[in-house]
C-alpha cells in the first residue's frame, strides 16, 4: 500500500511538471483571458462591497446617531469577517478546488449584501457585515491564487496586475455610484447593487475551467490535460503555427510531500513568510484605514458636505487605480522588491507630511491622501501576486490565505485604532500612526525580499 501511495505521488509530481511546462510555452489564450475577465468581475464586486460601508457611513452615522467608537466597531466587524474567510476558503481551495471555493465565497458576498440592505440598526448591520466579510475575505486570496496558476512566467506581472486592476475599478465604481445615488436614493441602494456577485458566481462555475496546476497536483491528470489541450488548440488557431514541444527541464520536479502549515516556516520559506506577512499587515493597515475612514473624516472632521466628501473619495480612488495600472506595466521591469519597497516609502512620506502639517486644510489632506493611495494602492495588488509566486502549488492558496489572515488581523484593528487616535490625538495623531506603519515592511523587503520577476513558479518555489 505504501509503495502504491509513493508511486501515485511520484506520478502526480511528474504530471504537475508536464502541465506547468505546457503552460509556460503558450501565448496568451482566450481561456486565460476569459478566466481573468470573469474572475476579475467577481473581484470587482468584492472591492465594491469592501469599500461600500465607508461610503454610506456618513449617512448611517447621522441617521442612527453613531459615535466615533461605533463607527470604528462597524468597520472592524467587516474585517473580522474577512479574517474568518481568509482562514476558511483557502483551505477549501486546497481541498476541493480553486474555482469551487472562489464561487462559494462570491455567493456569500452577494447574498449578504442583499440582507444588509434590509438591516434597521447598528447591531443588525454589524452582524450582517461580519457574515458578508467572510465571503469578501475568502474570495480575494483564492482568486489571486487561481489567476497566478493559469499564467506563465513571462509577463506574469502584467497578466496578474491587469486582473488585480479590477479591484481598484471596484473601488472607483463604488465611489462613483456613491456620488450619483446615495444622496438621492439612500444608503440601501448601494447594498442592493452589491448583491450582483451572486450572478457572477453562477457564470463562473459554468464557463471558467479549474486550475490545471491544482488538478495535476491532486493526481487528476486527465482533467488537467483536457484543459491545457484546449488552450493549446486555441494557441495554434491564434498563431497558425505549431507549438514548440514542452521543455520540462525548465520546471523542477515538485516534491511529493503533502501540504503542511508548518512548511511556511521551514528554512526555505521562513524568511519569505515573515517578509510578506509584514507587507500584508502594515500596508493594508494603512490602505483600509484610508478607504473606510476618509469619507467620514471629510464629513465630520473637516466639515465638508456629503457630496464633497464622496467626490473627494472618488478622486482618490481614480488615481489609485491609475497607480495600479502603471505598476502593471512596469513591475516586470523594475522587479517586485524595488517596486513594492519604493511604494511603501512614498506612502509613508505622504502620511507623515500630512501629520506635520496638522491636517486642517481639506485640499492638502486630499493631495496627501491621493499620493498615499496612489503609492500604497500599487502594493495591494502586487502583494497578492508576490505571495503566490513565493509558494509552491501544494501550498499556494494556503500561503496566500495566511497572508490574507495577517492582513485581516491588522485591518480588524485598524478602524478601531483610528477611532482611538482620533479621540485622543486628533487627525495629526491618526496620520502619524498611518505614516510610521509602512516603514516596517519597506525595511523587510529591501533587506530580506526574494526577487521573482520572470522566473517560473516551480523554479522560484520548489
């Protein structure tokens, strides 16, 4: 029995190697593009539902007479749900498949958005947002793992970050709809729109293939072969030329051992894990504080009108997406370490300048928030790609999920700590905290980061 098990494991490893080699020689196919569009649409709504509470909060806070602490608790509750989702759905993705886990998480997001629209007070909304957060937290790491696995090494940064741009576009879409709809139709309309992911999940299950790398890792070689064969036929039809034979020599033979959480801390992966966890935690600590709190800070602390607050938020999100698109074009050339580290330093500088200025001029606050969001907004999609590159197929979803878990621990604390700093030290205290946070991961990636640009996944992470 043991010999049979070992033989099966060796066959699965050889199958993974062959599937990876076949993918690496392909040009961009329609199957890959279609998957990026549909999974990207799910990620668009994931971002929409993630930012939406921050946009409607100025209205809800006034309508339900919420305190600063109440507001912080509502934001933190959503991120606590994301923490649970980041633990649950990557496990399901490793066990049952990337697409199945991703579609289930998207179902949760859409269904709970519909329920949130019917809430009537602080407690009911807080409870429903925790449940919705489980879906939000689960979709992002699983989807990013999937998109990494269907792409090849050459141009992977561009391919992945164009997918991740959907997240930034979700922020823009939410902010734009907030400007157009909230004042006229109330806050509930935003949650009703946020129920559309349920439809996306149905389309995803019917039209997008499972990750062939994952199928091969599970010994399901016939299914993996069928998917890659279809991609090969698309490539031949596209180029009108025969494909070169797959070069298995460029792909190391994967180990036959099973996924193990402790492997995140073995000698090869320990430093990588600490580097990416620092980026996940501290960068999202800042970006989520800005995304959730800025509309309320504009409204309550700087005394702008509701419409002005939403317009300022929209402008910030638009330029944040511009930054993400620029990073998609350049990150394969600059390398992951230089881009992520530089962006962290720029975001830190913008927040510290704002803290020193005193954060009293709305236009100056907007300018610094734009710089910070432009810079740190490129870190958010990059870290999903970078994390998936640093772990092998057998633990890629797990590694990304654990990074998301660290992110959600920090983002759960972030809104509440903003409320504490705001109550005790005002806006300068808030921006001092947000300015110091990115310095930690900037040091970690410059000192200990592994460069992955242009390298085959199986070679980077054996």
